[in-house]
């Protein structure tokens, strides 16, 4: 994998983490406020779709060569922005 492909992959992983967090935030009420069977199906389909899209785009970027650091960057980015938005919600509730 060339340096250009690695940098592109890192940037894509970072942006995809933000994208996943925003989608999660938008679809929160569908994932957690319905009956349990719908929660399970929605969570499964949501995760499956995001994972397939991630791997499909990676296939186009660098022929499907995925390094564990790319996945770690995506998870850390998602967690960071999810906690950041959670802190904003908590401050708004407290006021």
C-alpha cells in the first residue's frame, strides 16, 4: 500500500466515523424507542449496512486492504463525537 493510499484511508476512516455518528444520532429514535423485536432488527440492519458500505468504499480506495488501525480510527472518531454530543445533551437537560 502506497503512502497516498494510506493517507486517503486514514482520512476516509476519520470522516466515516463522523458520518456514522451523525447517522446514529439521526436514527436514534428508531433504534431505541420501539418494541424489542424492532430494536433488534433495526440495530442489526443499521450495523450491517454501515459495515458493508465501509468495506465497499475501502475496496475502491485501496483494493480492499484494510489495516486494523483504520478500523480503530473509525471507532475512536465515532466514540469521540458521540460523547461530545452526549455532553451537549446533558448540559441542555441540566439548564
